[in-house]
């Protein structure tokens, strides 16, 4: 099963393709690890914030243990209503390698 959005194309015209085999992911690691943490029993907001501090930035785009495992029991409060889709673009004037300091 693929979580997130599979690239529509691996060609240069796909907005997630940076070239030379590099793709911008559509799903954050935080979204996936949120569900894994719940499966391990970390389920209060305080515990989740300690383990995955960026989870507050993703709202309903987080996965719960119910999304990842058959016996999952959690859901995200306030989610499940009307879906809103939007296009996200990333514009890079010129691709470059990061310097040692930037890495």
C-alpha cells in the first residue's frame, strides 16, 4: 500500500521531480511516525509532542495507527469532514549542492 501520493510521472514535467532521480515526497516522516508512535502506546498529546514535535504542523494529514495497522484504535479529533485539496509548488531557480555548513 502506498501512503501519500504516488508521482503522476517520473518525467521532467512532474512538479515533484527535481531531476537526476530525486523526488520531493508528498508525505512527511512525521505523518507516518505519528501512527507508529500510537501503535507503541504513545497516545496522549503531551507524549506525542515530546516524541514528534512537528506533528502540530500537519493537522489531518497525519496517519494514525488505524491507518497503518489492522488493529489500530486511534483517530484524529476534528478530522474526517469535507476534504480540501490544494496544489503545493516548490520553485527552485537553480538546483545546487548544499555546502558543508548547510548540511
